[in-house]
């Protein structure tokens, strides 16, 4: 797992500085759209080795929620 690299890629996708991506950073609005979602799914696979269902990702309102979905998916895959 490479959180820093994933967050850097997420920041680039959202077009915001990586240091702004705290768990409370809102995803709604701005550059969080269907294309960003596809890029994020690919980045999750690349950095964490799991494929995440887009439905729960799309419902995420913050970076922290996004990270929880990733963690939950990783736990399910390892069980």
C-alpha cells in the first residue's frame, strides 16, 4: 500500500495541492466527476491491488470516506 503515491495521484486528478487532501477534504463538486471516478478506480488498483466497486466510491463525500471504502475492500479481499 502506498498512501502517499495514491494521494498524490488523487490530488492531480482533482487538480488540488496534495497537502490539502486531508480526510475531511470534500469530494463533491469541483473535479469529482465520472471521469475522475474512473481514474481513481485505476489508481486504487495500481497502488493497493484491489478493484473497488464504483457505487460506494461515488457516494463518498470526503477523502476519508474514500479511504475507508478502499480499506473495507482490501479487508474483504484478504478474508
